[in-house]
């Protein structure tokens, strides 16, 4: 009986192995066939044309219109930038003229603060005005919009009391 038991168990194990092998073989065929079907569907989708020609034409027309609008807006912006002159910033500077300072000292300060661009021209104007000896002591307010003659008049007239 033990022999029959082992024969039966062996037969059942053999049958189970065959059943599993057949099952695995069939399942890989179904996986392979589903993968090949999927690949065929992807190829078919790739071969199909994209959006309709009308839609493509409409989109191209819209893109061209937007480009024209952008170009017009950029031209208008450039035109506005050309016509608008930047407001020149007015820089105010205070200078205190003390006893013993000369017109040369004042001129040097104005050159350093960039209120005077051409030092020799400023000195010449001061000499030609005949006001070199009229330099007053005190604190003077200057701004970047003043011309050379206005600066000379400021230094040769009594300082304002603020």
C-alpha cells in the first residue's frame, strides 16, 4: 500500500506540473498577443493624420495675427519711449564758503561734485564777469539745472538766510 501511495502522489505531482506548464505557456501567448495588438494600435495611431487641415490653418492664421499685434505693440512702445524724454533729476548741493577760500577752491569743489563739467570754461566766465573779488562767505544752495553764470551770481551775492 505504501508503494501505491507513492505512485499516486508522484502521479498527482506529475499531473500538477504538466498543468502548470501548460497554463504558463498559454498565459505567455496571451501576453505576447496582447503586446503585439497594442503595438499594432500604436503604429496605426502614428500613421493617422493629426488635426484637421482646417484646424491647422485656423491656428496658423491666429498665430500670424498675434505676431502682427505683437509687432505693432512693440513699434508703439518704441515710439513712446523715443518721445518720452527722461526727466532730468535735479541734484541739490550745498557749499559753505569760508574765510580764505578762493574762486579756485570753489571751482574745484564744483568740478568734484560734477556741477561744472568744463573747469576752464567756468573759470573764464568768472573772470570775464569781473566778479572774482566779490566771492561771499556763507552757505550756498546749488542745483544741477543751474548754468555757470547763475552759479557765479549765487557765490557773489549775499547767501540767503533759510
